[in-house]
């Protein structure tokens, strides 16, 4: 499977990447190299390989659940640089 220039433009648009017109051929070449590598991975014999849930064999230590005193929002809000109506006030990040 190979990608063409239109596919590169579409992928760049979806990934919010800016690909300059003069870099389009280089980007297409890189995408095609990645696809070739993925196709090579499909040729690897994995018949007797167990699927991994995690690459780490260590078991996670769990802490005991402890009931703590709640309803301390006013104390927590004392640490806030800005608060309003019992909530933290943060800069708007979504338009």
C-alpha cells in the first residue's frame, strides 16, 4: 500500500500538521517507508507468542482505602489563586 500526494495532504489536515508544498514529496516518501515497515511486521511469526497485557512484570502495590474527612472545599479553595462561586477560576482554553 502506498500513499499519494492527496492522501498526504488529507493525513496532514487530520493530524493538524503543516506540510509545506516543497516538503510534500519527502513526507510522502516517509509515510511510504513507515507503511513498508508495518507490512514487514506482518510477516513476523507470532504463533507461539503470548499477548502482553503490560511490559512490566511487577505487580502494583495497592494502598488500603481509608475514609477521610470530606466537605473541606473551603480549605482547598484557600490555595486557589482565583475562585468564584465555590470553584477554581482558570483561564479559558476552549473557544
